[in-house]
């Protein structure tokens, strides 16, 4: 299938599919005309890529972990022991980022709560007003 068909079947824009190829995530065959030729296996690969992106991994990390994953009942299953270690480290990085963001939000909440009533009222009115 050509790139337009892969895009239609996966819901991923053609530009992103080309980007995935540039990042080494997809490896379509090339016709003599230069057109990319994809297979049904590429549909599954794109779905794995999308799941890993949704899990917070970047494309560089995905390129290293993709060969060590298989699908089992629509679940991604690691097949390399090093991958589990790497995924645990990535989860820890994400957890740290979440904790830092929660701390930042709490600090902002404290500052916002200290605003005098008239200032807080004007701020609420500004937030409620439609933005043009």
C-alpha cells in the first residue's frame, strides 16, 4: 500500500509517517518510481509507535525499544530484559516530572490564594470573558 492508504488506515498524517521513517521507526520498501510501499505489518508498527508516544516516550527512545516489543491481545509486551529496565527508568523520569509539576502547581495555588478579594474577582471575570 502507498503512504496515503497507510495514513487512512492508521489515522496518522502522511507527514508524520515520513517523519517516523526519518527517525528509523518505519522502513518501507521503495518502488522503482520512488514511491514508498508499506505492508500490513507497518500498520501494526505505526500503532505501536503511537502507543509509545502516548506513554511519553520520544522517538529516539522508541527507535531503540521498538525491536524488543511484540503485541499480545493489543498489549505491548517487552521481549528483551534490558527493555524492561529502560522502561522502568523512563517511568521514573516521568514520575519525577509529574511530582515537580505538582509542586509548581501547589506553589501557584498558594500565591493565587493570597490575592485580595477584589483582585481575585477581576481575575475570575477575565478568565470568564471570551478570548478573541
